[in-house]
C-alpha cells in the first residue's frame, strides 16, 4: 500500500464550515471510501488559549447511522430549546457572528487597501548625469 492509498480517505468530496465564535470552528466533511461509499466526519477545531496551535476532536458518522444520528441530535437540541431554556435568545449568537464577520471583512479590506497603496508608491527615480558615472 503506497502513500497515496493511505491518504485516499482523507480527501473530502464536500465540506461545510461553521465558525462558532473566535476560537471554535466545526467542519462537516463528506468523505469517500475506496469502495465508493460515503461517511461524514464532524470535527471541532478549537484554538488553544496560549496561541500554540489547535485541538481537534472528530466524530465519524456512517451512512447506516445517518437517520438515527440526525434524529438524536435534533431531539437533544429541541429538548434544550423547548424544555430547558425556552426563553433563551438563540439568535443572539447568529447576530454576533454576522457583526464579527463584518468587522473582520472591513479590517481585511483596510489591510488590503493599505498594502495596495504602499505597493503603488514608488521611490522617486534619480536622473543620472555623466558626472555621476565613474568612467
């Protein structure tokens, strides 16, 4: 088995990324097996507090479990939303995320504009006379 064979199932055929605040991101990856079968990996990626890399946690969900997994997840979420915290504003995080993404986009746009204007500034050219040349 070559190196390419070992990495075959590491490639995603579909990825959905969910940013969850400043430190946490979820990835939903559909992957293909050698036998042309499919499964899903759910990955939680969290930036470490000390800034030294990220921690990743994975769950593999296989096609025969898709419906039960989805039903279990929906049941758990609905229980919290309707029974445990019915008055909680779950949309506040969506609003915060939208604001944060707008701020990030504006900051990135400003950075690009500054870099672009710096690139356009050229040093003045000095005309060289024959006296400047050391013939």
